[in-house]
């Protein structure tokens, strides 16, 4: 039987949106949504929130989840990549005799994916060689139409002439949805630095389930998307 751990990284030092990981989102702390999706998927033998913050510990405990240990301060600054955080968690559990087949990374401020999405991704991961997997979403417009904006506000096309090509004639491109990821256990343990952006399978999420929340406008859009999705969520 496959053993899985879901790790949700939630340090306490968010600056652009203070207390971002536990801020109220449509009536609940935003971290409660990925936690609930992980629980309801019934995929995981262990769900661990990696945090350095007692405030986050208290909220997570109130939501019914235990945190076995805190993240050390040297892994909780603005510049620490996520892979060393995952490796630390696995090493701590290994000391207690707990080893996992799959390591899932669920982002704390991704409230739009559901337990059903996790189950679907698990099926794809198992069926396709068990390479690392990340969620992706389609760019809303062709990236070939992108511009640079100069200091004088003038625009410079990155791909001159591509404006004349119809969007349906340009192959679709995708970007990291920032929702969740799956890694083989050894991939995390053997990683160096920030890891790599190569060799992933892509699990496609619809645009309605993806937003990168960096400021108050993003937050408001995310809440509107969440409420709009409620009538169509499978779980």
C-alpha cells in the first residue's frame, strides 16, 4: 500500500499580506482549505504543516490537525527554497521511523483545488511512471504576444510580428499553478539547493481554480472565484 505525506509549508513571516497563511478567507482561515482537501481525499497517512509560528500552530490545532515539530528558524526566512524545507520534514520523520513513498507539497494559500483534484492527480501520477508532478494552468493569452515596458512607458514586443498570428494557430503554453506537487521520496532526499524545474509531469487545472495571491486585489479575486466555484465542486 502506498504511503503518502502531505506537507503544507506555512511560515509566519509574510510581509505583503500579514498573517497571510491564516487570514480569513470566505469565513475560514485560508490554510483550512488545502488541509480539508488533503483530509477529504483520504490519500494521506500523514498531513504536516511546516511552520515556525505559534500563531499558525494554534490555528491548525483548532482545525483538528496536529503539528509534530516546528520548522527551524534558519529554514523560515524570505530566501529559503521549498525543497530544503521538505527534506527537513522527511528527515525528522525518518528519525522517528516513518518513511513515505510519495511526498506531496500543498500550498497554504491555494484554496481553490478540491479533494477530487488530489485524487485525480494521484491517478495520473501512478499511471505515468511516477515522475514528479506539478499542477499547471494554461496561459490566458499566447506568451508570444508579450511586451517589455520601458521606463518611458513605450512597449517593446518580445516576439516582433507575432501579433499578426491568430491565437488558435499558436501552440498552448502553460505555467506553474502554485497549487500542489508530488515527488518520489528519494527525489526530495537527494535534491540539492532549490531542486530543478525539469522532468515533471503536468496535471492541468482549469483557470477557475488557479490564482497567485500576492496582494489585496488577488485576494478579492480569489474569494470571488471560490464562491463562484461552489456550485460546481465535486468535493
